[in-house]
C-alpha cells in the first residue's frame, strides 16, 4: 500500500483490522470446539511435535521455495506460519528451474536435546536433515543423511540407550520398488545412516503404497504409523513392537468409513503433557490441495484409534467437529494470514516461488509501500507459465474466497505482461499485456500445462490506463465428489465497480500441490532494463 500522505497511516489500522476479520477460514468456533479441517490450506503430509506446551508443524513443500514451512500453535487448533527451514532447495543449481512435484516430500519434525530436527526425502537425491535451536530460524544447512534415488518419507527416533534410527519408504517411480517400510540405524547425532537397512513392513498383501512413516515410542512399544492405499482413497495403519527392529504387529486405525472425508491418512500422533492424544492428517481435496484435519485419539488395547468408531468396526472415522484440546488456557483464533499490504521490507510468509529465486525476480520497496515484480525473460523454449520460476504464489485459503490486487504496470518492451494468476496443471489469469504497441487487458487460460499445453485467449480489450484493480472470485461447487471449484476474473479502474471479464475457469491442482493464487510478470524480451509491475496490495477475503 503506497503512502500518499500521513493521513493514510491512520486508515491503515482500520484496513488491517478489517482484513483480520475477513480471513476466509477459521476452524476455531469460539465455543470451545473446532471444526475440520483445522487448516483449509495445502499443508500436505503434515507432521507435528510437542515441545513443552508449544506445538510445531511442518509439511511437504515439493518444488516451492522457500521450503519446509514451520508453523506454531499453543492450542493445537490455531496455527501461525512462523518461517521456513529451507531458504533454497538443494542441490541449488538443480532447483533453479521449476522441478514440479519434486523436492521436499513428507517431512518429519522431532525435538531432541534442545534442538528441532526436520528430516525429509527428496525422491531424486536421498534423505536430508536440517536442525535449529529456534524454530523460527536460522536453520542449519541441509545434510544428506542417506543418499539414494527413490528414498522418501523418513522419520527419526532417538532411543533411551542413546542410539538413533530412521524409518523410510520408497518412491516406486524412482526406485522401481515400493509398498515396503524400511529402517536403518544412524549415528547418534542423526547426521548419517549406518549399517544395513532392514525390512520392517511389507504391504503387498492388501496395503499397497505404504509410505509417510512416523516413528514413536509410547509406553512399552515402538510404533510406526503410516498410510496405505493411495492419497485420495487410502487409510492409516499403526504397527507396534517392543523391539525397535520388530517384528511389528499391524492394525488399520483410521479410514473414511461412513464419512465424506476421503483418504484420511499421513500425519502425526501427538501426546499432550496431560496424556491426551491427538492425530493430525490430511485430506486431498483435488484443486484445493491437501487440507489438514485434527482427530481425537482413543487408546484401545494399546492401539491409537483416531477419530470415532461410529460403525463399530474397530477402526476410527474422522470427526467434523470436536471439543478443542485441553491446554489449560484459552488462546485467540489465529486464521492463517493471506492478505499482504506490502508495507515494510519483507513480504508475508505466505508467499512462495516455483523454484529457487534470484533477487531480480522482485523486491519490496520498504516504506514506499509496494512490491515490485520484474518482467523476467522467458526461456527460449517457452510454451506456458508452467516453465517459469518467478511465479509469486500462495495457497488456496478456503472453499470460497475473493482475491483482489491493485497494481501499476510500467512496461518497457513489446510483449511485457503481468497479471493475477490461478495456477495449477490448468491455469488462468487476468492481466495487462503490451501487444503491437498497445496495452491490452487480457484473460487467458492454459489446459494441461504440465504436458505442453498452450495458452488460449478468452478476452482482450484496450486498457484504459496502466493502474488497475484485478480480482478473482473462487467458489466451491456444492456436493461435488471431486471438490470442484469455479473461478471468475474481473477488473476495475476505481476499486469500486468490478466488471467480469473472460470465461469462468475450473481450477486444477498442480503436481502434488493444490492450485495457487498469486502474481507474475514476464516478457519475451531480453533487455538491460526490464519492465515491471508495482503491486500496491493483495487482499483475500
């Protein structure tokens, strides 16, 4: 938000307060209960650990940068994004270009001897680890704990005798094998796998695609919890043994059952100081991504049963609402931040790029009150925005929301363009484009971008001037089995009267990530002084 005069400083407080109230999803019902999902955002493969009376979450980030989000909560329901554990994805040169669906898979977060550790598998390079004393950072440089193609979904445990172990699974697309869980010993500092890996669980007899391992010690048992059956239709398994190496007995502990929550699995078992237990997991909602649910856990004959066994089959089913965890205090609702006024020297933590960024992608203007995105030249083999690293995006935040931005476009070259984008394997945008010496307002889409699809133009008119308000309104389709949504673009020159523009669009997920909203600026021209878009603000409600 550009400060034209000091009077706007007073208006800012009203704007901020209004935007906090207008956040589109709040799981805290304000009556001592919560509703699921607790995070209606694509925090895939969530893992959570407790440190005293604080709770920390991380999740898969794949090719998005910064990676490995770190969230904090005091009551297990209201979460705040406090930082990222990866400023760049390793190897840096490899991830300087978009590697859709690769990168950070199914991390685990654990607390050991005063430090938080995060382990994750990169399906092309192996299992990495970072650690930090302060969860907000800085985090250490990544250490390659176990090199190998196809090693994913790892989790550490430190036992009372001072030893360290690591469970993991295989990505069949790289390793050529899958549906098994393995374990290896590590050096006590958790930096290197040692010895032979051994088979802990074989899921070929009815539990295919077992992955997402999480290791725990509870009472007399070691537990390894993991999902099976695939992302959208799968279920959650618990195994247990009194010996870290097994043998492990197995039980299915959570499934969809008679609910509408498909594939409830891949998450975190958390035990409070008071002994109450809870289970976090995701649900894949297609374009909306993998949203996070919280289930109460009941221990039955030494087995953790998440949710409620409503049909009495011995397996838990997800709950829609439940009483909030008893943490001894009441904390205010903290919906995830989505709006950004672009004041100050840092943009909001909700934003990510599609690859390792460079400083010239864009930068804040500090106290001038705007974000500048430069029209970065496209690659020579350009087909679509799918190839660009400099997409400035955030997650879908709710079933229904409106995202509006105000920008000023200073185009310098023919074919400079900028816009408001809904990104996925299919994408669409509304924006400004310099064409044949004229500035055009355009609305375009691309189908099957991952496999080489090309853009199609749906509307184009002469732009009245280079300062414009752009908007997209996303609505879920009621009773849709695949949680379909619609997106309608519109524009305004005064910020008051908006006019629909172009065709309605059906958002689609990206590669292992949900659809995203955000901004871009690009060009076909290679120049020594690129055009740019100054983004005054980006508001979601």
